[in-house]
């Protein structure tokens, strides 16, 4: 079993979807594209264990099946999204799809034929090795835990993965017109994730402009630690959690980035 979020969180998540649909319909009576998707956090930490890392990204579009905002949101959409984000094979972590779908070579090298078949179907066409977000995440966690074998899947049982904004058009990250319609709920959902999971570290791999509304809404306290200004843009505190805001380049040196980030994990 793996960690989970509370029924109160799920109720707020569903309310967010329904309010967003209502606001979207009222704001854009002739919107054209009405196909959207949403992202429920993926919790890779086994039940009963503390959460060391809560890591936020911004890539929502394309995550799972869409919903048509020309009609009311299904009453069970949160359940569908929670199940999709936390589905897993056997004892694998819900985030082990990143390991299995790192590359075609890795996927084809999985010896368990049922396991390989499961990951062949899941997220078909996506290869995680192309993602700076996953390159960086894995390097940071493996360095922090002193993992000697780079092919070790253990890192995926050490984190919760979420996105700052949970709703986007199906084929893109949430643009500003979409962010503003959900911002109030987005901040409160992040607050609940932090409050319920109480992670030791929270990495914001989105760049500071994306984090700024959450800083204001959460009232985080900025640290006086020296920053390089290129990799780590801000270090803050939310209760017992150290929040590290990371610049996200289109193309970057994930090894250099991870070394800077790990230097602040103390």
C-alpha cells in the first residue's frame, strides 16, 4: 500500500473541477476547444513512511483521458483521476512507469512479460529519458540517498509527484487564461498537500513566476541562504518543509542542476 490524500482533499479536488467548468463556460461562451484533462497527485511513498520529497512540475496536458467542459464534470472524475495517477503493477510504485518507460531499451529489457506488457500499454509513446524534469528528479533523489546503481528503481518510492495547477487543455501545459480560472483552488490544493504529507523537502521545478502566486497565497517565509540565481531561484519555509524553487530551462544540464539542488538539502 502507498500513501494517500484525505477525503477532504478529494472533495476539494472535485469542487475545483466543477467550479472551473462553470467559470470556463461563463467566461468563454464560444471557446472552440473544450477538451481538458486534469492531474491528481501520484503518491510513490509506501504507507506508514514519512514523505521526504514532494516535487511539483507544470506538465498537465496529455496526462490522461480528457473531459469535455462543454458539459458538466462527471461526479466521479476525482476517483477516475486518482486511480489513474496511482495505478501500479504489483508491488511497483505508482511512479515506476518512469523507470519502465525510460527508454525502449529499458522497457524491452524487463524480464517479467506481464510487467512489460503493462508498461507497454501505459503512457504509450512517452519516453521519460527525454524529460529534463525526470532526469533532474532522479539525479537529485539518487544523490540524496547515495544510490550507487543508476538503474536502481528505489528512488520512485521516495517521493510524491504533483503539479501546481491541476487542469489544462489536453495538449498543452496550463496557459495563463486557464491558470487564473483555477488559481484559488490550485493554491488551496497545494496547501492541503503540504499539510497532509508534511514533506521534508518540496522542490518546485517550474521557475519562480509559476510559484509566485503560491508563495503569496501560502505565506511562505524566504530563507537567507546564498543562491546562485541560475539554478535555485528561491528557498523558503512552509511549516516544517523546506521549499526550493528551481529555474526550469527548456534544455539544461541536469547533472549540474542536481548538484546545486542537493547542496541545499540539509
